[in-house]
């Protein structure tokens, strides 16, 4: 077997590399995948690893698990990094796998940061996966449904890795203490775990830096001298970006201003475009509040203009204002559901002809009844040629939609009785 991690114990290598686990017993986190009943554990025990993509946030154990597989498989293990790998490197790996196949040796090709491969490079993997020349293990922080081509996804199993919990991180930190023979004060240990924000590599990198200052005992004072501000874990190109804006919108929809303000603060602190947030609030004002308070849409639109003119940091106040206001409004999605029903009907039914008297130019125009010529500015008239119902307010609507429903029900009754 090719030991691709043989230099990991070098003193000048990153601490996260030196402390990388060598067995599943020393691997913390991802219980669903490598726990007692985890599929990867069972496949490893039989050395029957199948082609797979490990995806999830940084520092959660994707590469560490691939390393454990490399150390325990009887197959040849070839490591590539998609950032630096060239077409020639990929061809050499395939050639090596083909030679292994001739003498009955299996091959695993490990590609770190596989999302960095372009479409042509990903296509180049398909024939070898199809005929079983090698087994592929890829790791990525990107969502594979966006970053990998469908034919590649269909030939591998997808394993989602979760951010490490505090208990996992404490276990890793304890393991580091025993391996390095160091002491870490309780408050410093707590800070390291919180600082990691689910990323073990991040925690160990800070520990390594701190140990250059204090070799045997790490105190909170040492860490405070190194760190002035925790970096926010947020990347506008990662799926976490979409998760946060989703949580923000759902918090406003759920009438929880405090949760919404947390997600708003996280986005702003991480450098999210405030206009992006303002645009989403405009949609929410109509989709989730709608007719209960139509002024919400006006306020959201005004806020967008204000955010555009002011920019940060003042824009944070406007966004906070609108977030709290929208969170505390009565909710209704009747406008959203109405147009969805109408679109669904249009897609699946024959187009209805415009009645002649409603057309822009037609001799039958003389039969059109102008509502303003009648009492209450209403007259019974067929505007569709067919009875359809798309707008369906709640039986007990909230806010201003109470008045709208009352008017709507009244008009429906007038149409039925044709009193006017």
C-alpha cells in the first residue's frame, strides 16, 4: 500500500496534520457514517469501500476519514488535490490503476477539493468509474448537487458530514493534550471549543499558535493576546450562505424577531451584501404578510432604497427596523398561493379565449359594461367565460385581510344573486 501521509509527523507540519487520527476509534464525529452501525465502518471492515463523495463544512473530518481508509485498505491508494492536479496527473493515476487491475490489485483514487475539477476533468473520471478501474473518494465543502456533474453524482454515494459538536471538539482537544503533554486551563479550553465553531482544524491551528508562546501550559490570557475578534464562519459562495438566509426568512415568517435579528447580525458581520437582504425582505413582505398589511411591502421597498443610498454601517439600522416590523405583523400567504394556483392551472389547461367584449379592439366592445357607470361602481359581468377560484383567504383572516375577505365574500354573493 502507498502511504500517502508518511510525513504527517514532521514537527513543522500543521498540528491538525500531526494529530490526524489513524483509526476509527480515534476519530470523533460523524456517528451516522462511522458509528457502530455506520455504513463506512462496515465497508471498511470488509475492505469493500465504494466510490463516494464526502461533503460538508471545513474541519469536520472528511480528509481525516479518507486518511484512515488509506491506512487500512489493502488497495493501492492514490491521492490527488484538485487544486494542483493537472490532466497529466489524472491520466497517470488511471494508468497506474489499470496496471494494478491487471495483477488483481484494487485502486482507490482520493481527490481532495473535487469541486475544483472542471466539467471536462469530471467527465474524465466517468469511464474508469463505469468499468471499475478504480474506486473514487472525493471530498468537498461545496454542495455536490451544485458543484458536481449529474453523471458523476450518479456513480457515487454521497455522504454528508456535519459540523462537529462541542463534545467532539473537547475529545479532540483532550487527545491533543495527552499527545503533546500540555496543560490547558478550563476557560482556555472552553474558548478553543467555542472559537472552533464546529471546525477542528481551526481549533488546532489556534492551539498550535498559542503553544509557540506558551509551550507547556495554555491560559486564557495567552489566547486573548492572540485573538481580538472571532472570525465569522460564513461564505457567500458556500451552501451555508443559503442556510443562513433561509433561517433568517423563516424566523421572520415565524414571527420571532430575536432569532431573525441574530441571523441578520451574522450576515452583516460576515460581510453579506445588505441589498441582498433587503431584496429578500421585499419578497417576504408580499409572500408571507401580503394582504394582512399591504404597507409592509411599501416599507420593505422604501428600506431597499434607503439601504442603497446609505450603505453600511447605517444600513444595519434600516434592516433591523424592517426585520422587527415584518416579524411582528400578522401573516398571510394568500397572495402567494393564489398566483401559484393560477400558474398551475395555466400550465395544465387549454388557454381560455378572451371574451370579445373585453378585447382591446373588437366590434363587441359596445357590450362591455363600464363598472363606474353603475351603483357601488360594480356590475355583474363575466370576465373569464368560466368560473375559477384562485384567491382563497383564511376562514378567519388576520389584519387588514379581514376587510378584504368581507368585501370579497360580498362580491361573490352579488355575482351569485346578480342583484346588481
